[in-house]
């Protein structure tokens, strides 16, 4: 059962949002960017490539969370594997560079993201905390309609640590002026990076779960929402 009314509404001076899949419509951006990357390199593109890429990319981002690879490796390795799988020749490095350039201009938001941030911005400071690539996250935020609501943009590539690692959260707290842990709520769609990382660090968590996945046993999530506007029922 979604946990949006189990606790009293609370004021959090800091609201930390994940970027991809929470504020930004990553699935849509990913599809557009991949197609445009192939076109920019004059390579043939088939719709089936998208799912192949997503499977490869997801596995590599999970490896990043486990600290098994670096973002520098991830940027080209995903295209190396993709090109091997679909049997397309070319430079993985060139494709990787073209892709992040395309992705950085895709700033479409999740439903209600603008309206929710506009309302929350009046009482709380808002940060984006992301494992995404620097060029992508800074580019898309600059091109987005929500940039004036954001006080801090904390990117794993810039601070040298990724969610859910403790070092990421320590760096994020430092960037935000070392608030009390009770003053911070992290909101994200990833159980493994956003929610687990927040739980491990001792801050309140809000799982954005638009697909209605079952909550894992033994995971003590503070709040769970299906729509972003439900945040307005949680925080004041």
C-alpha cells in the first residue's frame, strides 16, 4: 500500500530530487537521443536497437553503483557493447560523445514536475542529486523550465562518488551547508541508489513509484508516491 498518509505532513528545508526518471522524462529523452545519434553519424537505425541499448546501459549503471566501473568507462563501453550486438562498425568513443551531446538538449519533464517544484520552491530549497553525466545534467537543466527552482545540482561525476555510496551523501551534505539529517528528504525512482542510499545515510526517503511496483520486504521507506503531485500531501 502506498504510504502517503501514514505520517503527518512535515516541512523539510531541503528536498533532494533524483534527475532521470524522477524530474526528467529519461525514457523519452533516451529514445530521441539514440535515434538522433545514429542519424548524426549517418548510421542506419532500427527501432529494435533501443531495447538492446537500454538493457546494456542498465547493466552498466548498476555496475557503476557497485563501484565496479567508472563513468569514463561507461560512456563508451555501452556503445562498444551495442555495436558488437547489432553488428554495426564504427567508433564507440565517437558514438558516446555524440549521444551525450544529443541527450544534453533533451529536457522534457515528467508529468507535473514543473508545477510541483514551483509549489515546493516557496518553502524549501531544492537540490538535484544525480549519478548522471556532467555534460548531460548541466545541459538539460540549463535548457529546462525548472532551472530557477534549483539551488544545488550535485553530480556524481563532479564530486567523484556515486549514489548509493556514503561519500556521495557526505559531499552532498557539504554542498548544502551541512543541514541536519532530519531536514533533508530524498525523492527518487531508484530503490538501489536513491532510496537505499538515503536509508543507509539516515535521512528520510520518498520512493517515486509511478508503475506501482511492489515494495520489497524489509525496506523501510518513509514515503511512497505514484504521482509527483502527491508530494504536496507529504511535505509542507
